[in-house]
C-alpha cells in the first residue's frame, strides 16, 4: 500500500471497521458462555485452533484501522513535512510493535500448549 | 432589528471588529438581504456582495448566526437577534463580508467542469434518455455559493489540497452525465488522499446547502464509482 494512497486506505479502514465490529460483538456475546476467564482459561483460548487466529485477526484489524485513522489526523493537523514524517514513523513503529508482540505471544502460547 | 456585523478594512490597518447596528425593516422587507440593503443607506462603508437577490447567483453567501447561508434566501422572521453576520469561515477576508474565492474557483476549475466527449459530433444535440437526465438532478442546481465548502472542517484544514464539497459535487455532475466520456480520466484525478479522501462524511455540507443539495451523497457516489472501477 502506498503511504498516502487514497482509495485503498479508505477500503482498508472500512473492512477493518467491519471486522472489528463483528469480532467485538461476537466476543461480548460469547463472554457469558465462556469458561471462567482466569490466566489458564485465556491461555487455553489463545493457544486453540479458533482463539489464536481470532485474536490475530482482531489485532490485525485494530492496527490497520488505527493506522488509517491516525494517518488521517496527522495529514490534517501536522503540516511541517519533517514533523509529519516523524509522527507517522512513530505511529507505524508503535502499531507494528503491538502487532508483532501479539503474534509472537500467540506463537509462543501455541507452541508451548 | 439589531445586528452585529464583522467589520474589517485592510487599508486602515486596524484589526477586525464586530459593529452593532439597529435598523428597522419596512413593509416589504422579507429577507435578510433587504435589511442589509437598508443598512447600506445608513452606512455605505459596509461591504458585501449581492447580485440577483433571489438565490440564483450565490454571491451573498455569509455566516448568519453561526450558520452559512444566502442573505437573499434567509427570512427575517424567526432570525434570533442580534443577527450576527460574519464572512464565510475559513476563507481569506478581503473586506467586511467579502471573501476571496480564488482558491475555491481554482478547485472548481481543476475538476474540468465542462462536458468532454471525443465521439463525432451529432447533427443536432447529444440526446439523453429521461433516466439519464434524471441522474443530473440534485447536481446541476449547484450555484457555487461556497456555503458548503466554507462549513466543512476538512476544507478548513486543507483548503489548498482538498477540493471541497462544492467542487466534488460538480465533479460528480460530470461523472454522472451520460454525454461525458472522460469518466476514467476524472476518476483518476480524484483518486487522491487529499483531493477526495479528506472528506470524513461530517455532512455539514448537506446540512447547510441553501439549495437543498447533498454534496456528501455525491462524494459517496464518487467513492463507489472508484470502488466499482477497481473491483
């Protein structure tokens, strides 16, 4: 994706919003039927065949959505090119960091389950 | 009726100020423009644009009690006093209620607001079916008064790069026209993070349009046309 692409970023924002909506609603509705949410319960869910990919999808959608949203805010409010690039880089590093951390944790849980 | 009007004359070097007026409407004065014309007799230094006085030319657009509108279409009945008049927000002020529309019309020009058709000229006019003609309803009526663009926060932040609701409505007017064959070229131009995608569907434009048009709907149609083209 080009950094300042028009249409693709718009599509990513909408698809990720839909995914977030479905996953969050699904999660909230499933909560009453879930086993007690202690550490072992969460670990078993994250290491499961369904839980791992769902958590990865949730954080993937969250980071993609946050990137487009934050990028839009930066494009509107930060005009100096240098500062804009620095803030955009910082946002990208933080979001990528979150995503990588989640994926690594999921992989660790899956491998040690 | 009491008015509070934004006054600014760059030639004096004084900062802008609000000036209070009290003027009595006479029989037959129905619209805000009537009152402003009466006020001009009291104070001929007050500057504002006006021409057709019936909502066709779009020259008397201003901010009326915090909301953009045309003075000639705004009824005096029901206007809260003092009536606060300011120039269109976000536009450079030339003097009093007169703003510089240069950039606004540069955006309008950038969307190439004319029919482009490379097919051979017909003997008479290019015909349209009633359905094709109907697609232009809600688009061709725009009078370019700039009430919408001057009420759009996205346009306030990026007036040099975002085309704005008025320009985008006009762009869709030509995309939707069955006689125009440059749709691909027009969409290529609009597919840009600034020109089109600064719109956040805030919908101030639709809310404030004195002609009852919906620029936000036209913008959505452009996005859908781009989506259809790339899918």
